């Protein structure tokens, strides 16, 4: 699975994917400032966060995603990607809960 975005929705979806037994999750972060980048440890060590990368192409008949860090002139291909999820994000809001909780 490739998740594009690294805020709360990416974190939630990554944890759900791990719970459901996926083999690996790649998270793509353009800014390197998101929640996923701040996570020091993921369950089962099957998550890789690619900081400051963007999608630049597709390879291997659609099963490979080419990503690039333009600043460092580094390009790589993530292989065997069968699902891409664009994490548009959301703002966490707990206003419905009583403040005493």
C-alpha cells in the first residue's frame, strides 16, 4: 500500500492496514512535517516513510510507483504497489466531548 500524505488520516489508515495484515506500507510525505514523520516506531516494522518525495511516474505495468526527491536529485521506484490511497486529511476535533474527559 502507498499512502500519499502524512497527517492524521495517513496514520489512522496505516495502523488499520497493519491490523488487517498488510505486508508493507509506504507513506509519501512532501513536507516531512506530518504526523507520520513524527512517529518514531510502527508496529511490525513494516512501514517506511519517504520524506520530501513526490510521485513522478508509474512503472512495471502500474505496479511500480516512481518517486523523486527533487532537492537531493534522488529517484527510486516502489515496487509491488497494488493500492494507492490519497490521504486528503482531516482536522481532529473533539468538541463533542465534555472537557472534563
